[in-house]
């Protein structure tokens, strides 16, 4: 079985785990018509990337206290930005949703789209996507768990991403440097750069109060950003500087 089929099988195993809570080697071997040795290798690799816990004869899902169930309240302004950003998504698009509170607001909007393929590096986003009624195809990066960003990062995640091509990346930022681009407190910026490289269009989603924040770690330069979605409180001078960089700006209504 080729590398792509192996990845698809492993993504399917995670989906089954999200639904059932546990799986057995025997069950998976029959379902995928492959050997138990192959399934054990799959489970071993998925455990290495933090996507499941192996148990005798099978595996169980990561406990809720680790996965952080998708229950945190999202601020109204972030939801307004997410709704505006979701208008850019067409049926059958292949999209990446990066971890973050503003990007989390996109999930509810996806129910209005058909035939989506959605990649994410956040467990709580994956769980929320899995619950959508329109059942988009769900992909996960895997990788090394980073507690700061509450997402998977690292070389494994980057390698998985490079196996695909996407129409759009939806990503947040800790700050917007008007001269340089998006900035972050997180020193792990490699995955964000790969996400942008494999996406035809990069959409940044931020509250206007983050615009003008200069944080030392540059994440994405303006040359890699297609669209900035923010709220209508943005200052006109900042708006002009961003559009001069060749970036389209979409203003969502401000919702306090």
C-alpha cells in the first residue's frame, strides 16, 4: 500500500476512535482488509504523534482532559470575523484550519458547505469537525504536541502537510506588524510556513486590536498572505498600509 493510502487509513482510524472511543486490532484488520501487523504499526505511529493511546489488543481515544473538548465560549467579535471569513469557502474546497480561538469560530459555519476536505492540527477542532452534520472529510497533521499553541507541530506534521495541496489556509495571529506581516509569541513557526506553502490562498483572521502589535517572531510575511479578515474598528491608516502590501481586507461588523 502506498504512502498516501497509509495516511488515509490512519486518518480513518482516528475518525473511528472519535466515534467509538476504542478500537481493536482485529476489528481494524477486518475493516481495512490488511494484516494485524500493519494495523499495529499504524497504532504505534499514531501513538507517537499523540493521537491515541495503545491498549492490549487495540487503542483508546485521548482522554477529554487532554483533547480539550470544543466547549470554550468564543467571543462575539471573533464569531463575526469567522462568519465573514467563511464566505470565502466554496463547496468542495480543500482547506486548512490552524489552531486558535478566532479560527475555531469557522467550524459552525462549515455546516453550510458541501464536499469539504478539512485539515487541522488541533484535536479540539478535529473533534468539532467530526460532529458536523455534513460530514466533511477530516484530516489531521499529527506531529509533536505543543502545549503553548495547544496544537501539533514539528517535522511529522510538516511532512503530512506536504503530501497534500489545499485551496485555502485559515490562520490567526498574535499580532500584525504593518511593515512585516503576522507575528506570534510562539517560536514554532515552521508548520505555519508549510501550511501557507501548500495553500493557494492564505486568509488571516484577527481582531483589529491586534493590528499594529509588533511581536519579535515573524510568522508569515505579507507576500504570503492573500486576505486579512478583521473587524470594522481598524484604523484607516492601518487599513491603507495593509492594502498597499497587495492584501485584500475584509471588514466584519464589530460585535462587542
